[in-house]
């Protein structure tokens, strides 16, 4: 009987929220700013684009997710939340809470603005920085700006992130900071693309793990 | 003979670059994100909207200005440059230099990101940060986000602003810093400051000219 139950058990419903150009099989990949066609055409434009055959994609706004209450086992969101208008951030967390099953998990990565403020104050407030520094750092702060949605519009740090998580009723399990300049990254991330895995962190990153 | 020349002299050509909802008579008011009709309808939406009767308006991109070379006497640009995508900023300064007459002047006001980074570090990067501080500062960093174009996309400080001005071939005459909270403000032709209103952030007021 036990084996029968296991065989009948449905696959986990997993969301890759704000997938950008990196779609992952086994996830429902979600982004607001791209259609699947556009994604495929972007493969040439982005060196890091990954669109595996059979990967599911839905175009949707993270603040209005097309999923029923308590229907999702796992939400992973890499470098998405900083692209949300500040007044909409709370709505996104409420939506994540709504769609997660009780016991469902959220893992989220975003830039730590504390570290960006520190870098700015250390390198940019006096002459001596290079033009390349300025442009690279502006992109870390404000997004790469190569298309719609590719702008940063909200700042986070560990305390702010914790506040949003707790205020919607999620429980924070763990928060890890991956530091600027290191090539360490969260090994339990399932949707993280190759550039992050191979490159160095360009500023401190927050990796928050929570559950409903 | 001199009298005749004087009377024939046309009035100076003045451009209010990135006028937003403040249109002033005597200026050609320029903004990318509005038609005049939309602007007029926005008056109810913004307390500070001001459309002087007879004010000229041209919808245009600051990186591609519809003015001929050496045709403008004065450009005033208030809280506009931080709304330009980072990779377009040099082109905007190049356009300003192109349309100014030799001896023509630029007055440009923008936020000092140094102060924003300091405020973040002092007020938000700690466990007892207030929600009010967070949303206020997020707005100062990333813009009010009320509509298209109302997002900040580039950071500046005195060094960076000076670099762009000099790079474009303009001569910086004066840069004045007005601290956050001060009631002091530069004498501007395209902003009517409310009496006793406090500056929400430290701003830089750069005065420059195109050498003859």
C-alpha cells in the first residue's frame, strides 16, 4: 500500500519567480516582461540565456500570480524582488504566501543595499575611481537597463528582507550573506544560472530561506 | 544704429529640460514622457503641477534634442538627469553642449548619491530602522515610481557630475551643495519652491557654460 501511495504522489509544484532568460526544467518559470517567443529570440542576445526543451513558462506579474491558494510547494526567486516597484513589494510577498501550501518553502536572493552603500561611500565619494567602475557600479545599483523590467526599483538589506518575510506571515528559517568578491554561492539553489555560479559576487547577496 | 540692433534683438532661447509637470513661460519646456494633453490632465494628480498660460512644450528625448546646433542661450534642468538610463547620460550632456550657443549657460540640479548612501547606512542598515525611513529613502534612491519616466536610473555626486560636464566640453563655473533639510535653495527659473519647504535630500546645483 505504501508503494502505491508513493507512485501516485504528484510531482512538486515549483515556481521560478522572475526567471528572466534562464528557464529551468521541473519549474514553472514566470516572468512579466517576456513572452516565450521573446525569450527564445533573446538566446542570441544574452550569453547566459538558457531555455531547455520542455521547460514550462507563464508570463505573469509577481504581484498577481495565476495560481490557486495553497497550491505551490516551492518558490525560488533569484534577483527578482529588487525589480519590483517599492510600493508593490509587499503585494509580491503576500502573493507568495497565498500560493504556497502550508509547509511550502520560499528561497529568495537579492542584492544587499548595505554593501552597495558601503562600496559607494568607499570608492565613489572621492576622485580616483575609473569610468568602468562608475558604470559597473551604477548597473549593480540601478539594473542593467537593457530592456523593460531590467531596472532595479527597490533596495533591500537583511533587516528589510526579514521585515517583509515576517510581515506576510512566513517564517524565516535562515538568512545567508554571500560576500562581495567571493565565488561562493548557495548550493541549495535550483534555478541559479551559470554566471553566478562561475563569477564573483559583485556585491553582497542576501539568500533568504523561509516557509509558510 | 545701435538702438535699431537692440530692438531687433530676439529674446533669449531658454529650455526647461525634463520639465515634468512644471511648465514655465519664457521657456521651451521639454519632457519625454508626456504630451501637453497628458500634462494638463495631470494637474489634478500632482500638487506641484504648474502650467503657466502660454508656456511652450515640446515632447522630446533629452538624448536627441530637436534643436539646431548653437541655438540655445540657457538650459535649466531640475531633477532630470537622474532619470536618464546610465548609458545615455553622456549623450544627454553631448546634446546640451551641441545646442548651446557659445557662451550659453547650463544650470543643472540633481540629488547627491553620496548623501543617499550615507542616509541608508545611518538609518536603514540597522535593526530598528523605521518603515517610514525605508519608504522615503527608497523613493529618493529609485524615484517616486508613479508613472513612466518617474524612476531614477543613474547616480551622481559632485565628482561624477563635474566629469560629465567637463567631458562634454562645458566649463563648470560653480557647484553649490544644498544640504538635506535646509530651507535654502538655489534661485531657479523653472521651480517655484514652496516657502519654508525643506529639501528632502542633499542636492547639487551645477552652473556651467559653453566656452566661446
